[in-house]
C-alpha cells in the first residue's frame, strides 16, 4: 500500500503518500533514558467483546494493556499509569484501577521499568452537593497511596475533584481569608506526611477537566504549590503541570526547590519546555540544583509517539537533532489534544490501534466515539506526516477498514498488509 485516503468534514476525500516511520527499532536504547526523566502516560485497552458502553464497568484486555506498557519500557520511557490517560474519572472504575496498579507494578519490577501511578480520591462517591469532609478526602488519598506503595509503584498525587469542591466551598464561606489555599495546604500536607517515599504533585487544568477549575486556589495556585513543597521538603520530588501554558510552567519551574523536578504535562509546548535553557542548565548544575532550566516530562502525547520521543531525548544534548525529530510531532499532539481536550484519550487509543498495539478500536465506556471521523482522518494525516505510524501498511489497512464501515470509498493500491503484520504487540510478546 502506497497511499492513504483522507476524509474532510464536508465528506470529500483526498490522497496522501504513506510515509515510512521516523524511527525504527534499531534506535531502541538498552536502558532507561537519562538525559531527561521521561514518563509516558499509558492508556488502557478493553476487551473488544466487552460491554464498552457508557456507565459499564471496565473490562480490560490485560494482555494488550500490559504489552503496551512493555512497549513503552522497551523505548527507555517510564510509564505513568492509572492517570487521566487511563480514563480516570472517565470510565476506569476503582476496582479496575486497583488491579491495574497491582499488575503494572508487577510487570515493571520484572523488567526494571520505571513506574509511577496516579493516587486520587475517586473511591469516594460524587453525589452533587453532598461533599465529603476534609478528613474523608485525606483518608481516600491515603488508602490509594498505601495500595500503590504496597504494590511497589511510585506515586503521583492527582488533582482531586472532591478536594476542588471543598476548597471552592471554603472560599465561598470566607472569600477574603485565602481559605481555598489553606484547604489545599492542609490536605496535601497530611497526605504527604503519610507517604513512605517522595511523591509527585499534579496540577491538571480545566481544559482537561472543568471540575478542576481554580485548582490550588486559582491565581494563588503557584504560591500554594510552593508552600506545599516547602512544608514537605524532599518528600515532594516534583510536580507535573498540565495547564497548557508554557509561561506559567517556566515561571513556576524557576522557583522550585532544588530537590524538585518540573514534569511538563503540556502537550502543546513540550519541545521547547524539555529542551529548556542550556545556559540555565549549566548554571543550575554549578549551583547543585536540578530541573530549573528545563522540564522533564510526564506526557500523554508521548504514549502516541514513543519511538520518536525516545530517539529525540537520546539525541540530547544535541538540540538540533532533538528538535529535528520531536518538533514535527507537536502538530499531531495539538490536534489530538484539541478542544474538548478531555477527549484526547480517543486519539491516543486510535493511534495505538493503528500501530498494532490493540486488536480493536474500542475504549472503556464507549469513549472511542469521542472524536468524529474527519477528526480521526486529520490525526492519520498528521501522524503520517511526522513519521508516527510505526507500521505504515498496517495503519493504512486499519484506517481504510474504518472508512469502509462508514461507506467511504478507498481505492486499493499495492498489495494488502501480510497477515503477520496484523498482529498486535500482545501477540508478538506472547
């Protein structure tokens, strides 16, 4: 197969030449990446025959789900699991979350892969105006914290919808007393105190989840974060910042304690943020600081472009080579994470399917319907343009099969992909 059929919003079609992958398996490292600390936020794969409809509990294809984590580890990336990309608060129920953490930790230990997992308060009911108490929020965090630590995983303290609502109520009750910031500081302080190892904070913006608007106290957010970090000392090892605001990230990064890293969660501007300021890096090295002049990474986008992300980070400190590889991927990422941003997970799963990492384009809770066919077509075009299609013939075959279901005519060219090329990563690993 030598070309792709693309579908526009008006129903018209066009053709694009199928490109080879930007990076091949020959570029795989022999150990975890070291020039930057990089995590890819992994998605989950449901069984194709499961009840993948809204409101149904998650029924995961564990072989494909775990094989995808091995794919990320094989490229030297760490895995950030049970986080937003894994459909926390969008279909992944507490039972499935708990099992995912246990299983992923076991797999990470077996191969020496880096792993952090999301700890949240989503075991608590979300019943409208019936808010939990502050202590109940602390206890919910701590219960998941202990489960993650017992499994042997590192911890990311995710932004909590319950805590956001508590803080908003506190601010409403005492609008001039910094009550919201104080609420965050008390809750995080108590949770971090119970951790047996350093944790990473997570600041998720409302573009990803409108329920988290004003998290950490809105305009006071950076000061609140810094207060939490100063209170905790080395027990907070960094923060993942997902505001899609590069200036805000750089500003906070410059003020972090020397023991804390900035993990960019900015899927729009990661190329510049990870590259950072080389002069600043050298000054920071002399001062004994780390992570102030560049960001490390914890990105959902890197799940979709793992080979390219790995090769780019391996190229550092050669910034020209780094940018040559990674810069073309930002257009794809910006499209996948376009508004409504929380449906980016659909694009992540779609690309995983195209690249042979899952047997069907299915998502927990029916979220595979989160993007239109023309939107997915643009995803295909941009992935092809930056070399993110790992097995181009397979990707084209699968994409054209989806178009055929929608009665979009595709003109066959060349020979079809061989049967062996249509195996999933899970089958290859097995």
